[in-house]
C-alpha cells in the first residue's frame, strides 16, 4: 500500500528538473508558479480585493485574455507578451514587480519565463489534482549501473553533472539500510550472519520479503500514518487525561501488515462505521475521526468546540488524502491552494455530524464508545446469549398458553383479597444483613411442619400489630 504523501515524495525525488537542462520544456508547477506566486500573485492573483488592473495571472483565462489589443501572456510569442515587456523594461513607472514592492526578478528567472511563454505558456493545475504520469526513461551512457527504472534518472543526473556512481554497498551495509528502512530497527547479528551466508541468487529479494512479512514492518509504517492522523493516547488539552484509542492504532498496524488495498484503507477510516453491516474492524477504523484534540476545561463553550472539532477533521482529511492545506479556507478563499471557503464548509458539513460531545469529560472513554472483547470473552458472551435466547423462547411459549381475562371485565367483579402474610423462601441472600422494626423480636423461620411453606424448605414468619418490617441490605 502506497500512501499519497509517500507517492508525492517519491515523485518529487525521482522526476528530474527537466527545465534546468537546455532543450527540455519548462515545467510550470516546478519552475514558473513559484516565481509568479512570489512576485506577481499579490496584485494579480486569486484575491479579487487586492487585484490590480483587473489582471489575473494565476489562470490561463486571465493571463491570455484580450486587454484591448494586447495580452499579458501571448503563448509562443514572448516579444508580444506584456508580461515580458514589463519584467525587462528599465522604466521605473512600468517595470514589474514595481520598485516599491522591493521584489526583483533574477536574470535566470526572466529567461525561464521567456522560454515558458515561447514554448506555449502551458499552465498546469495544482499538483494534488494532477494524475501522475509515467515519465519516459532518459537515455544514459553508463547502462551497466542501471538495475531498475529509478536508476535511469539517477544515472542521467549524475552524468549531467559529470559525476560517477558510488561503489556498491557491502552486504553488511545493505542489510542495515533496508532493515532500518522497512522496520525502523537495526538487523540482529544473527540476521546479518544469515544474509551474508546466503550466496544464492535472489538473496536480497528474500531479505526484503522477510522484512515485509515482519510485524515490525506494519508498526514502522504506522508511525508515519498515525502522525498524519494526529493519533494520541491522551485528550491533548486541559488535564490531558488518558483516552482509550489504542484499538485504532492496532488497526492501522494490521492494515499495513495485511497489505490492505488503499481504497479500503481510505473508506474504512473516513466512514467505516457507515458501511452497510459494518464489521467491528471497520467501526474501529473510523476511530480516525476521533483522534482530534478535545477538551473539558471549565468555561469552554460547547458550540465553539463542536466547530473546532469539525474544522480539525476537515483540515486533516484534506491534508492526508488530498495532499494540500485547507486551514486558510476556514476564513476565506485560499490564496494559493485551489479550495474555496464554500468548498471547505461543504466538506465540513459531513464531519460536523460526528456524534462526540463538545466536552470530553477528561475520562478514558468519552461516549460514543465501542466495547471490545477478546476472542475468549466473545465466546463466553455468545454462549450466554444462546442461553438467554432459549429462556426467552420458553417464556414466550408459556405466556402464549395463558388464558388471561381482565378482572375489570368480570361480572360480578372479583372481591378484595386481604394479604397479611409475606413469604421469604429458605433464607436471606448470601451476605445480606437482616434488620427488623425497632422493639420487635428477631425474624422467625418456620418449616412445613409448623406453617405452610409454598416452596423450598422453610419460610419467614412475622406477626405484629401496626407496621412491621423484616428487611435486609
């Protein structure tokens, strides 16, 4: 399973800075957007209130539109583009960025913009919404060093900078590196010896397979995910008391070790409890939504913290699964990320329906909770439930045989029956402390030879005038 942020990191490391090399097309997101955002977007970007000259350069529609016989950017014609004229003029009244901004473009930045325009001024969407594309493998001279597709890019960059690859790592170093990488732990002396002794083809592949099958792999990978999910074993505010969230942590570890498909990894964490006939594991997975910091501090306002919790969940979901920040959109349309305030609160509405209370009570188990059992405990509970079901069935059958007649419908109505005796079968419950009304003799037990005993071996007898009690606690 590849996490989105891990995939993005890999892409950032593996894709060459093609625009740096002569003859390679300029990459807008990598080369041009940073220049424009730093120098131009403040006055000609997404913020309509600060936009000047009604010119917008963060979208192709704004940059290419007719400004009255000319364009800010004319694709494939830098000389006819107003942007190029403004960034190269020496006239202080026309130069961009204006001198009072204290921003200037370096010669190499201007050259990049010129090349980009002449190449067609191709805009790109935000990287988080751009589908990854498998780049063609670059041609290299030192093909003997290459063992996989990634190596092509490494060798190409080394050759571009006239560098040679380092010598191949020793097997001792190799096992140490890969063991740390996949488990976060160093290899044991025994594991090193076994790897050094394995001279057969595929030794490294077998090493990797063993590490991937190790429980330590899931534990190591889960550390990174749990950081992103803001997991904690305490509430995080005020008294910061303990909270019981470890089953969710164990679910994440297990998901990595089971190689759970990424779509299920996503769905079950965001809405596992809403799935039809959700399993216990799927309900546990939705604990992702209960990992936010909570409080029970005196003076806290319920409505404020319900809002804060939903904002936290929304921001985290956007950061983890969409690969971008969304915190700014809580208050206004985001200046750089392509998410509006309206879109933020459309997503916020889903998380705002979460069931937890504003105040966590500073307790281990803040409702709603899911009680978990071990397999042994569950087997006992299932046995009890079977017994209860059988008894309930007998009760239902017995009640069905009873012919009941409402006494109020009987003519003439039944007379009043005076009861002056109460029967307690055999004895008080174990551990009970019998007591009786003041100035009365202690309780008297009788057998069937002395008085009627309806069931059991004996009954409790009490004779008195007025109010009399035999009782126990």
